[in-house]
């Protein structure tokens, strides 16, 4: 005999739902990966508003912003436009998001970047992939290829704001870096490199060679994509 699971009334208060369907209980039993985006978000929201459970409210938020990344990148002004949302809830979500980014950065500092190649991608996407403006980062690495520091050096489109190789060399030398990964984001969503991106990569490769610092990669990040010059075979010097 098949016993059907009771379906919760999404508009009723979550404590009135069957225990097995309550987000916190599902997380405790099955782990966080078993929860939907809305259920995870509902745990942060804690309570809903009149006529809407926290899960329904979370679904409304995701629908309003269009995606979870867009929600995480929202400004306080955008967030509080939603009925029932305030600065407190926005701050809680942003604090949790920042903890994730710091955890990824700490992992890069403790382990060689080659021990988990996907770690760099995850870190860069969480760090700059969802920003509405373009930034240029340098990841300075020690001889064991552990992260020394991640620094934002430039802000603005590479075609409009000059990225000075001399400044990158100065910062790398001041940290006694043995290797470097540079990265920038494309707010447009298209991670493919422009000609300016390719020219910059070649310029940096040649400049860093003079001071015996390896440029391991130039990564381009967007909210929905990732491009690696190294993985694409574009890190060779021009003849």
C-alpha cells in the first residue's frame, strides 16, 4: 500500500506544515542539498507575512529578481521594495553570502590552487561574477601556489580604464609573489575575451617574465559563465 505524503499549504504558517516538509527539519534530516532555493532562503527569512509562508515569500523574491544570483547581488533599496522585506533580512542574507566567499578564499590560502582547480572558479564567480560593474583582480600566489592575497586593482571597463602592468608588477613584488592569476568580470554576461583582453594578457606575460613571476591564468567571469585563458591554450607568448 502506497501512503502519499501530505502536501503542505504553502500559504499557512510553516509550523503548521507536516514536520517532514518544514525546511529546517528537511535540512536536519537530509542535508542542505535536499532543499530548494526557496526553502533555503526561507530559513533566513524565518517568518512570512500575512497570507504567505516564508517559503512562499522566498519564491516571490526569487521570481521578482529572476534568479538567486541576482537576488544576492541586490541593493538594499531593491530588496526592501518587496512587501515584508527590510534591511535586517537583507543584511542577514548578505552576511551569509560573505561567509561563503571568505570560506572559499581561506581554502585557496591553505591549499595549492592545483589541488582543486574548481575552487578558483567558484571563488572568482562568487567574488565578482555578479557585480554590475567591471573590476580587475590579482591573486598573488606563493611558491607553493597558495593564495597570499586577492586584491582589486582596477575598476571600470578594460577598454576605458587602463590596466597598468607596471602597477601589477609593483604590487606582486611587494608581496614577494612567485605567481599570479588575474581576473576580471563581464557584467554583460558574455565571458568570451575581447581583443583588448587578449592584448592585455600578452602584455602581462611578457612584463612578468622580466621579474621571474609566472602568470598562470587570466580568467573572465560572468554571472552565467567562466573563461580561462590557460584552459583555452591562450597563455603562450607571441613570437
